[in-house]
C-alpha cells in the first residue's frame, strides 16, 4: 500500500521511539522528511531518543532534532506526560541526583500515546489524517479504537514504502543493519487504516 494513497491532508506523526532509534542507528533520520509532509515527534519520544548517551548515535539524533525543529521541518507535539517528566527530572537535578529517587522513565512513551488519543479524535477527521509511524504493539491496538483518520505504519513497512514510492535503493540492506545494531527491534511489516466514523462513540 502506498504511504500517501488518498486525497486527505496527512501529517507524519512519530509517537514511538522505535522508528527513531532504527533511523538513528543507520544515520538516516532525514528519511522522515522524504514524503514531503509535516512531521511531528512527541516530546516524550524526543526525550527517549536522546536519553542514553552510551549509544553511538544519540548525539547526532539530538542535533538532528534541534536542527530540524529550528528549521521548521519538524514540530514537537507536547504532552502532559512529557511536561510532568521534565518537571520531575529538573527537581531531581536540583535535589542532587540521588539514583534512588530518579524519576521513572519506563512506559512513558505509551502513556503519552494514550494521552494523544483525544487530540487525534478532535483533529483528524474530514480531510485531515495522520500517518502514525509506530511499532509498539499495545499502542497500535489502542490506536485502532480511535475515531480518527489514521494510517498505522510499522518501521519495517516504512522502509519498504521508501523504496517503492520514493526511490530509495536497497532499504532491505539498511533494515538488516538495523537488526544487527538495535536490540529487540520489532519486525512486523504492516500498514493499517483507521477511519473516522460519523456518529461513532
């Protein structure tokens, strides 16, 4: 299925760190810009993608996000989850960074996705839709219940679409490289449509 296959006005929404990690690992974050549509990354994903300084691509990822946001090519979708996380982290820094009281970081990406669901239902109807680049399976299941125009695209499917629709050569080789360097990368190859239903809910 082509990535852009109807007359709706799409955005590319990235609420899951998996796709960002995959593209960062092969230094190909610019692939997010190839479809030529507005790109939004949630604040929690931006934080997760730049948190682990031990990963060799983290510094480049941070610089890419800052550069593209300043250039207006990427927008950050702010959430209450991300705001609370930043406040907790700032308080932890101010309090001396005791490891025993470090703010939790697990499952915050999923929580921010659940928070976004109401916004998606309000904004993505009629001519508007989001192409949601997401691998996390529980979040995909939740998003299938949203009454909005969504195309749920896994990272594996995104790589394939970039080859068929946008002329990238040998994305299969890049995908093999991702599997070599990224732990627990999801390999589901899937594009699903969710559509707004008048009167639903």
